[in-house]
C-alpha cells in the first residue's frame, strides 16, 4: 500500500485576475476541479489513500471531496493554521502518514510521469528521497536539477545539485544533465521528521539543498510525459484550450 500527500494550500495570487478568490487547485477545467485530474492519475497507480495538505480556502476542497472517501479514494486532511511553505506543509501532514514512505505532489501541476520508475529508483538506491525531473529550458520557473549516474547503481541517477527557480539565459542550450523539478517526490517518513515543525519552510529552497549538503541519498528519474501547470493565467488558459480541443 502507498499513500500520497497533495499540496493544495497555496493562495494562487497570480491567478486572482482569472479565478478570483477560488482555491487555485479547485479551478474548474470544464465541469471538473483540477484536483480531480491528480486523484485520477494516482488511482491509475493504485494509490487510493490521499492526504490533502490544505490552507487557503480549505473548505472548498473539503466541500467537494468530502471527509472520508471520494470514488474509492480514502481522504484525510492536514490543514495549516498559518502558511507553512512546501516543506512545512509536508511536515504538518506527518501524523496522517501511515507507511515508511509517501508520495508528495504539487496540487497545481499535473505531470503524468511513471510512478513505478520513481519507486524503482527509490528502492534501488535505498534513497531518502527521489524526485521526478523533466527536460525543459524553463528553469527560471521550475528550478534546475543536476543529475549524475550512481557509482553503485549505474542505471539509476542521483541528484547532484538542486537550484530552485534560478534565472537563466533562455537562448543557452540546456546541458544533457540539467532538468527541471517535476514536482513529484517520494520521501521516507523519517526524512520528513527532520523538517522543522510549525514554521514556514521551503522544500525546494531550504530542505532539499540542505539534505544534499548533508549527504542524504536523493534519487532522480527523468520523464518525458506531458507536464501541465496552472500556476499562471497564461498556463491555465493554455491547458483549458488543450482540453477543449
């Protein structure tokens, strides 16, 4: 059995001109909230136990998905009483984590990567954490990850460096070992315990670079699956247009 945390507590300030005060992960795509697409993606890998990490407009998520079950998916909530950042939100969900490891996904992106590949990387390396990466030249929005082959498991790659949302020259060709953060993670429960509790902490800017410096084993897999982001008015409009075709 596996479990997933979906981060859906952000305020979505960049989308206010389009969706108003709505929780951005509940943005309607046709007649369905965006979050349903992520639930369906997880169900396709038989992940049917989900923790919604909520904050801003948490009542919208609860009103739609209910308290316990949504079409065969067991639901629970870890609600922030103050903004905690990505890592802080994961730490806040720790009491609901039932197993030794847990998937974590951003609630405003849909990246249909192969989760079996992620789990295989995680297991082969006995990693503390594994990350799904994607080739892209849009590294100023999603961050830059440098991967290298493991010296012990040559078919698996580990994260050498992680630089979140660095400004780059978009005319410069992306090196073969540079990727963007796909926003899907698999973490050991014991690693989550190392995140400070009750304070605002960034997974991307603080904890992952810290863990790399400490020598934690962080694996990386590359996927060429479609990547959907609804974090800006432009990207949301693009996705809606694709869905309407």
